[in-house]
C-alpha cells in the first residue's frame, strides 16, 4: 500500500512540473516609440533611472541631468546614449544597477532621432 502512495505522489509531482513560455501565454509586449516627448516619456525614464545620482543635489561625476537644458548637453555630445547603451568608452549607466530596459532605450533613441525637442 505504501508503494502505491509513493507512486501516486511521484506521478502527481511529475505531472505538476510544467513550464509555460511567457510569450506564448501573453504574446510579446510591444514597445511603442511613436510620438516620444521629453515631458511625457523621456523625463519619466531619466528621473526614475538617473536622478538618484545625477539631479541638482546629487551631481556625481559633475553630471546633472535634471532639466531639459542639462540633459540636452549630454544628448548632443553622445554621452547619454553611450552610457545607457553601455558602449565601449563610456561609463555604463546606471552605475552598479541593471541596465535600462531595451524599450526605454529605444524610446530615448527615438526622441533623439526626432530632434530631442523640449516638448
């Protein structure tokens, strides 16, 4: 009788081992980069990921990204994209943190491609 329970328990455990593929269940998440604006998407991404170290109060590395004019300097010289894309020759940002989501980087890239307007 004990063997039957062990077999039953083992079969129950084995049948409960199932791996779901997230993309099959929910589909791929779309990353819309249409109509990117500084005040809409870009400011939210930068403030959530960069202001901890690079706002007016905490300008580590003498870099302040708070405010459009400050951010635009680093957009124009390529440092912003180089850092968030972790390209060679740039200090990877955010420092000692996981990289920005690919979608967030794509949104910033699109905003820059659209002229990096203060909108």
